[in-house]
């Protein structure tokens, strides 16, 4: 099936076909009761129960905008953030070489024309400190900090069926009550340090890329450094570490498809043109497949001759960034033979770049292109030509243990002073599971999603059994396969509009219907099953986490940003089709 055909799959038709209309918007009456809080549901400093309209978890891209939208609409809202500063993943990911692989002019909020005009990015692919500065600028510009509580982790949240409110507990012992509980935890924020025997005996320093020290400067100078993992974080950090370390040993389990980012400063003229055209750029981003206005050629890779194909791939390679390579043909992810053409193109580049043929061979992936997230790099493959860099294939010679002096594979012991875990995240659900979330009848989110979240959400925003709970970029939404700020803005706006609708219609409780959830999950799976992504062995399917090794299926909706937006809008236009809305008898609004 061609990608353009995905757009024809009508989710709402499916709902109609399954006769879900009768289940929709079943309005029951229920007397709104006074909130009864257990004694510990208090702020211990003031000894008062804090009652809010909404609690938002996390102060990254999602949490900041959610706060802004809800506050603008007059809802009392508080954001809780575990970090000491705003920024979410951009606060924690301070590893060397950390930068964004979406182009900066697209990787920003678009909701404020003033902000678009005021902020100027320095380079095409911005580094972590610049993105963090941007998010801090946003927090200040919109006066968001007064409603953000930093250094506070939400540990638990439970839905009180008598009050139809969430009771939310923090790690400082305080609790609040909120009508709406909104997750803005991000998809990739629960760091995964694999359970390798002996780590506690290691006498050197060790760090995870996603939890890089904040105050302390990590120096690689004169050190023997090991990096485990060659995903985006490994591929970005390896070339930078190699320049400083005395010796760098890379422990690679699976090679990656990576293309050069070709990062560069923006010219003043380009930035001026961009700012003048943001209205059109924004429209293209919102209607696109992946949230970036790249023109995906509506042509099969197999319709071109090998020479013509090579020319097309070369042009994309030279433009820089994997998004361009992905956009070369419309069937790279749905046709094995087409996929092999781009896979072989990248392998040919590795062959050309890496001097030692044995090392080049180790670096060549053999799985379908982009079924692990592709990467944009700066001098990644070139780094293996350096004399101080060694590549160890730990699929062939697995890691046995970490010792006091370094890391032992079945073949050799590698002495190390510093070890970097670039081993990724418990993605999509890991951060949600860090909180003990309970819905109706005490149902725990962890238990509900024990076998994978991929079969149990409605629109990737809500899940049955957890009323008044919303997830920004949750499992089964387009999220991480798109330019994130675009998907984040769409979710935040949809959730804010929904909450305003509930207030306007005197509705106390919103919950997805089982039938709608089933239909949505079925739709997500049927779209994924038409693609090569269904074969993915990566965090896309949670197969990187030992405890989740059971195949969970694909966790992301592949229908595309524009198409997904239409579905969500149609659901809202039809009075929140697929949801059960419970009206309160008396209009005792707390909002
Ligand atoms: O993590 P990953 P990441 N023993 O899961 C290996 C986003 N991101 O932090 O492939 C040995 O991709 C694992 O091997 P394998 C982006 O979406 C964006 O790099 O499972 N090795 C793999 O090589 C990205 O996709 C930016 O066989 C082990 C690596 O560790 C996502 O975050 C920058 C292992 C993990 O790769 C995650 O990227 C950075 C073990 N036990 C990240 N366990 C931007 O540019 C895992 N590995 C925006």
C-alpha cells in the first residue's frame, strides 16, 4: 500500500461501521458532591487542600504550552516538574554533541506570531543549550514560572469517583486535587541503564546520556572512554568525545542508518524570508505527513532507473538530514525492494567513508531502513577513521560484565576510565509508569498496559478507565515519528478546547468508550501493519527494554500529522464522538 493511501483509511467510518454512535455522549446525571479529601491531601506548609482545575506533569515543550493555553482560558493550572529548571528532555540531555535533528525553524512553537518573529535561531540544527535558552525565553515571555513548581516529582495520582477529581501526590509529601490530570512527560524521558552485572564495582565514572550531570563539567581529556549504544545519542556524542578522549571504545549492538546533518549557520536573508513566510510554513507543517514541509515525492523508488535513483538519493544526502532522505520516494517504508534501495545507498556511503573495510562492514545495518529511528550526524562514520577509536561488535562478542577496571566481553577486557551509557529510554510509557496512576475501580495504568499500550488508547490522548486524564503525545498518536512541536501543539490545543467544551456544557467527566478505544487501536495497528515499521525492533515497539521484551506491537500512529489532525477535529466537531460525557446536575463549576 502506498503512503498516500493511508490517508484514505477513514477511522470515523470505522467507528460508524462498528455502530458506535449509540455509545457516544451517553449523558448520565450525577449530583456534584463536595470534595472529601483524605487528611494527607494537603499542602503541609499552609495546611490547606489545594484545589486546581488542572495539574500538568512536566515543564518541557508540552507542559509549557499546556499551561499557557489553560491559563489563557481561565483554568487554575499548576505544572509540576522534577528538574530544577524548565525544558524537559532539553533540560536533562546535556551530553556532548546533543542537538536537535529537526531544523530549528520548524522545531519551535508556532502559536504566537510575536514569538516567531522575536526569536532567531543561530544554526540549522540547534544545540541543546540554544533550545534550552529558547524554552526559558518562552517561560519568561508568557510569565509561566509562577505556576510551575520545580524540583517536585509527582509520585501518584488517583481518580476519585465520588468527586470526579484527581488526587495527586508529590515527592515532597504534598498533595493537590485537580479536575483534570494531564501528562506532559514526553515520550523519551525515562532513561534506560541496562542491567549489566558488575556496574557497582566499576572504579571509573559513568553517565547516561539522558541524565547528564548538570552542574559538573565532564572531561574526557586523557581518558579511556567507552560508549555503549549507537542510537541518536551515541551517534551524536561519539564524534565529540573522540576529539577529546585519549582512547574511545564504542560498544555497538546494532549498527544504524545515519546521514550527514550538514549543519550550518543560517544567513540573515534566509531567516528574514522564513519569518515573512511563517503563515504558509505553519500551514504546510500542520497539513504534512511528519510535521515538516518537505515535499515527499509521490513516486515509487522502483519507477526510477538505478542511476536516476542514485541521483535522487545523492541530492537528499547532500541537502543534509534524514528527513530529506526519507522524503525521496513514497514507498520506502511500505515496499521491501524500495526500502532496500535506500538501505543499500547508505551502506555504500559507509563503504566510501570508512577506510578499514572490516570496520565499515561492522557499521553497515542490514535491517529495513528507518525501522529503527534514522539519525542525522556530524562526522559519525568519519570518526571510525581516527586512530584513537575502536569499534566492538557486542552482538558477536557480547558484554559479560563490567569490572572494576572496565568492561569485559566474551573476547576481551577493555580498560576504561569513563563509561557512557547511550542506551536510550523506556520510551512512550516509561515516564508514565514512574507515577502510580490509578483510574476507576482502582485500576492501575501499569496493569492496564501490562501487555503494551498499543492496543489501549483512544486517539493516543486518552484511555478507558481513566476519566479526565489526557496524555500529550501519548502512545498511538503520531508523536515521535513527527516533528514534535507540531504534534505537541495539536494535542495541547485539542485538549484545551475539549476542557473548555466540558466547562461550557456543564460536563463533569469525560471518558473514552471501550468501543472507540478498540476501534482506534485497531486502526493504528492496521496502518502499521501495511508498513515495514511493523517489523521494527526498537523502542518503537518497546523491544529495547528487557522487561517488555514481549512483542508489544507498534506504539505510534502512522497516518500522518495532517490526517490525524482531521480525525481529532472531527471527533471534537461531533461533540466528542467516542467519549462518554457525564453531566453534572447542578452547575457548581470550580473552573
Ligand atoms: O536511544 P536508542 P537514544 N547492551 O534507543 C543500545 C531521540 N533523540 O538515546 O539497537 C548494549 O535509539 C541499542 O542497541 P539496539 C530519538 O528519537 C533525539 O540514542 O537495541 N547496547 C542502541 O544502539 C532517538 O531515536 C535526538 O541493539 C544496548 C542504543 O543503545 C531516541 O531519542 C537526540 C543495550 C540505544 O539507542 C532515543 O535515542 C537524541 C544493552 N543492554 C535522542 N541497551 C535529537 O536529535 C540498549 N543498547 C532530537
